[in-house]
């Protein structure tokens, strides 16, 4: 690049920038900018003979003003004129202005293209590079159409300079990514591969990036690059750090090029040529050997570069999956990282070992690290590392260690983060089913699973255990005994009631001989749970009761009394009313023989792929099939149900990372038919043909009750007052009127939260079409965990359905996962809704809770502000006085501080103030403020995107009944918002 002469310093630009920096206020800055814009405009209009230096200076000023955030609507033509200059600095400023300010639809684009063509044809390497950089920076389709044919020619031309080749390769890569159809494949593709042998390392690096992108679409056209890439990699790996001095980074030769070459090789299968393959294996062994050598520098840059090459090497070894020795060595190397002090290295090691566990060559080597992985699951502070540890335990599980791994995952489930509990439940259920040698252990595991995480046990899990118990005669008695004991617990999850109702209805006779589980005791135990359950579960229990009449005739009178009760025969729910009427009639009219025939034991379920495994595959997303099937088949493993083994995916290296919340899950395929109690009984008895499938689309009333963000009304007038009550507390009554009471119970940990909403019907009339919905006036990502609740409907998997109209995950501030509640709420009854909340980035406005229902035929609706404020994600932080004041001084910019002086609205009690500050989320620091009457706090707002440190100081003045509150954070909006929230509490 040409040297810049002393006269090109543009003193006028330096003075202007200095003036801007010296402005004391925003108004002064705008005044100075407007003055300069008027001067530049007059120069461009008045003086037609401006020299190149003056044009360059004024264009630079316009560019600087634009970068300050002000609109520029003139000067474009002068910038285009600079492109025709023969001076490097003037041409450079012209191209810079065009790259930043000129729109691809501008009328000047034709003039710009002509200037670029002239520079590309000039054979001046400096001007050619400037033109190529401009094409890449703008990257519009118009420029691609104009130059896509010229750039490959420049790239492979024999007389092109190295810097021009490098720029041409990167420019072509940019155009190909923007518009792949514009880059023609031709004879130049064979010649570009030979750039891998170029003497200039910069050209090789750029060429590798281009070839890697191109070969993904046209692998056969670039197949010859394999031998050249291996040759170049071999030279780099075997060289000393002094051989490639210009490209050595902290004693590591050409780390970026090495990583790019290894990624290029992952686009192809192992080399067929024995010599090339041998040379490549030698390279990979050399990298693994160097990883064992003591570091040549203690700098983190050295270890980062060295580890980048190592992990990419391991990825290539896993991709080939053909060298047992290398796979085992890679596993041993990763095992050393499992206890490394760097969290990132532990995460990457666990992630890589997940894919190594799917190889038959390295699976046993991975299993040797089971104790270390279990320890990571228990002790890791980072949730993402714990998640990868759980993934690895799942991947390394086989018949020899299944019981140990399942027990550890169950233990972890009790404290696991809410976002991944459902996936852990699915994995435990799959492992218990796949590797069970003792069916009683399988039953115990699933019932324990329901006890620990009942809210996250989807229908597929308890359907599956019913299928297996039904198909296995030898486990039915044990299952009946175990579930009977589980139902005796004072607090019993509804899923346990479902499983117990089905199993006792089918096999309760197997334990009826014991006086402790006699038929009346079984019925009494089940019926004690009846009033606590949802409509679907009550329907299942009614089916169990009619089964009891067949199994235990002595209970007939008692059960008929229950069915004859007014609460059943006149139930507002049509399904429950129909079942009660038909079951009562059936038990009264039918003879014993007819009753035994109609209510005989359910036949075995047909063999099929486990619906649990299918659901986990959907949650993990496309390409995860081989990880879930383990890629290998344990010869001793078999499905308990005798089902067909799932077909392994052809993807060889699945990504262990997955969408754990299921927020992007595809619509699930049809699930297996529902077991007894979900409607099949009535269908089998009273239908000659197949049962009609209910429509899964919303009815008109459901459509009315499913508002989007644009459909709901404004919050009620007292919404802000109700919200303020929850800023410093998590539990209480959010809203109450003569019809409805809404209670809240919540807990938050780091950037995750879980909220229980309790909706109580205060009247004696049933609420119809009851539909609470969470929406947001800003950027919220909401997902409803929905399940078809009709007892007659076929089994449908729990799925995550995005609410239409909300923003994408990259822009969202909150992710809220909800479960639909029953659409009818009986008089005097209460229903519960669970919300899982993840704070993705800082937010200012809380979500809205819209509740709609029909009361006495009239539609009712109200909108509240959900008590989720930014301080809920506060993590208290303890620090010494010296650290506090040091951090306080660091946050001294005006926009980082928010201060408010206000009059006390409540009695000034020190203990109450302390309790409110602790409830707000901050840690109270003692002996920090010189005035003992003042309160000082510190904490960190945890979001997925970033952490926001916060310091606060509250100064009460008891005589004046006033407070002064000062907050300092690293983000201006957060400071102001927290200050407003906290000030309202005093």
C-alpha cells in the first residue's frame, strides 16, 4: 500500500473532530455539525473547481458525521468523482464513502460500476484491491451480475499479484454467499484448487475459505483439493514455529490456515489413495502428540490456538470414524480436558465425547470417564456444561452401566434447570426401557420419574409404561402393587393417578387378595384423588370404576352410587356426564357375562417404535438421529415391548447442541392409540366402525379465546399498582374481583424462572372456554405447551407451538413457555398454570396476561401485567468496600447513573427497608457507606445474552421524610428502569 504523505493529514478534518469531542452537550454538537454541513454544501455547490484534496477532506467529514448517527443526503456524486482520481488516498476515501453510504438501489450504481471496471482493468494492484474490497463490502446482486465473470478470471490469472488474488478469492466468496446462482462454475474451478500450493500463505488461506464453501454444493468439481490440502497441512504441522515466522501465532504455525484445512477435509470421506491417507494419519497423530507436549508459552493465546487445531483434528477423526487407534487417542485426550480449569474446554470436551460415544471403536474408551462425567453433572456451576454432561451420560449408556447412569440422572433431575427437565425425563425413560433386564426396575424408575418431575412427564412416557406393563404378564402384579403404594402418598401427581387408575383397573385383581389392598381399599384410594384431578383424568377414573364392577362385584353398589350422584349425572362437562350415564346404565342392564365380555382385559399393544424416542428425536431436531440411536447397536439390548428397532440416521457427526426447550420443534407425527381411559373403551363397545377423529383445529369459540398480541385489550387501570406489589416479593394474590381470583407463586434462579398461576372460580357457576394467554407489547417469544385434552381423543404428543406474530429468538427479550389449562373451571374450583421463563436480554416492559372466559353465557376478559420485572433476574453479589468503590468509580459516566429524590410514601422503618431491598434482589453490603443509616447493595442482572452489573445506594432522611436513590449499571435503560421500580416501593 502506498505511503501516505505528510500533506495528506487533512488538518481541517482533525480540527473538526476535535471540535466535536470538545462539545459539552448534545445541542452544541448538533450546532457544530449543522454549521459544518452548511459549509460543505456551499463548497460543493459554489466552487466548481474543487481540487481532489478538498473533495477528499469534505467527503471524509461527511463520512464522520454519518458515523455519528446523522443522516447525509448529499456528497454522493463528489465521492463517485474521487474514484477517477489517480491518487491512492483520494480513491480510497471515495470507495470507503460508497461502501458505507451508497444504497444498492442508488441511481449512481452504474457510474460506480464503470469506475470499478476501470480499476479492475488498470492492472494497478492497489487500485484493483480497492475495487474488489468495494464489491465485497456492498455485495449487492447488481454488482454480482456485473463482476461475477471477471473476478474468477482475475483470481486465476498468472500475472495477478498475491494481494490481488487474496482479495479476489474473498470477494468471490462474499458474492457466492449472497447469490450462489451468479457465480458460474467453469474451467477456473480446476485452476483455483491449485492455489492451495501457492507460496503466499495469505492466498492459500483465502483460497481454502472459498473452496470449502464451493465444494459443499459441487463436491465432485473440487475433489482434487484433498491431496493438496493434506500436503499443505503436512507441511504446516511438521514445520517449526520459526519456519513460518510471518504466520506464527504465539509459537503455533499458521493456526487459522490449519483449522480451515481440517474443516475442508471434513467435506469429503477419507482419501482413497493409500499414500495420501497415510500422510494424513501421520499429520493427525502429530497434532495429538503436540497436544501432550508442555506449552511453549503461558499466554492464553498460545493455548487457544493450540486447542483450536486439536479440536478440529478430533472432529476430523470423528468424521472419518475409520481409525480405531486415533479415535481412542482422541478420547483419552478429551478425557484430560474434562477436569481442566477452563469451562470452555470442559464444555467442548464433553460435546466432542458425545459424538465419540457413538463410534463402536471408541465407545469403551468413553465409558472409562463415567465417574468424571457424573461428577461434572453434580458439581458444574455452568448449566450448559451440566447439560452436555447429561447428553454424554445418555450417549455412553449401555447395559453394563444403565442402572448407575439412570440413578444419577434421576438424582440430577431434582435440581435440574427447568428448561431441560423434560428432555432429561425423556432420556431417563428411554434408557430405562432400552436397557432394562428386570421389568420391576423399569416400573420403579418410571414411577420415581413421575414422583420427581411429574409436570415434565409427557403423555408419551406414561402411555409407554402402560403399553409395556400390558404386554408383559410377569410384571403386571408388581406394577399394580407398586402403583398402589405410590398412590398412598399424601401429595400425588396427576400423572401418577392416571397410571394408577389404568393399571389398577386392568390388574387390580392381582393384589386384591391382600387385605391392605382389597377392592374397597383400592376404590377408596382412587376416589380420594377424583376431585383433585382434571376432566381428562376424571374420565379415565370413571372407566376404571366400571372395570372394578367387572373385577370386583362387591364394589358394584358403591360405584353405582358414585355414578348416580348428581355431580356426575348433571356434570357441566359433556364427556363426564356421558360416561357416568352410560357406565351406570351398562352396570345396571347388562348381565354378568355381557359385562365380562365388554370389559375384558385390554389386549397387548402392537409392536412399534418407542414414541418416547420419536419425541426426543423431534426435540433434538433434524440430524440428531444417530446420536439418539447411539450410532452403534448394543447386541444385548432390546426393547422391553419387543418393538422394532429404530432405523439409524445416516448423519455421521450430529451436533450435540440442541433446542432443549423444543421451541423450534416440528409438528409431531401421529402417536400410537391411547390406552384405556383415553376413550378407546367407549369406542370399542358402542361403535361398529372406527371412531371419528375429533378436529384438532380451533373451534370458533377457541379462536375467540386465543388472542394474539394485537387482539387483547389494554391492561386494567390498576395493573401498574398490582404489578408494584410484586417487585419485591414473589408470592401473593395478583388480582381478585367478585368472579375470579388469580394467585401467583414464583421462583427465579439466574436467568431462568418458574411461575405458578392459580385461577380460582369464586362463583358457583362453571366458567366456560377459560383461556389465559401470555403476550407482550414488545419483543417476547412465547410458546404454549399444548395437549388435546378430550378423553375421547387419540393420544397426541405434547408439543411446543409458537404463538403467531411474535418476534424471532435473536431479537426476543423473554422466552415464556406455558401449559394450557382446562377450558372449564367448576364453581368453587381452582386450576393451575405453569410458566417457564427465560430472560434472553434486558427488558423494560413486563409481559401481559390476558384472561378470557364465559360466565353465564356472557364473555368476560381482563388484561393484567404479569409480575415479571428485570429485577427478578438479580443475582446478589457480595463485595468488600474497596471493591465496591472501585466499581462505583468505573460506572461514572452520566448515562450509567440514574438518581431519584422522592418523598416517602410509607413509614420509614429500617428493617422494612432492608427487607424490601433484599426482596428486590440485591445483596446488602455492611460497613461500606460511611453513614450507617444508608443502604448499599450490589448484584448482577443475569440474561442469556449478557450480564449487567448493578450498584445501588439508598440514603434515607428521616427528618425530611425523603429518600435519595442512586443506581449505577453498565446499561443506561437498565439504570433508569431499576431506579423507577425501586423508588415506587418506598
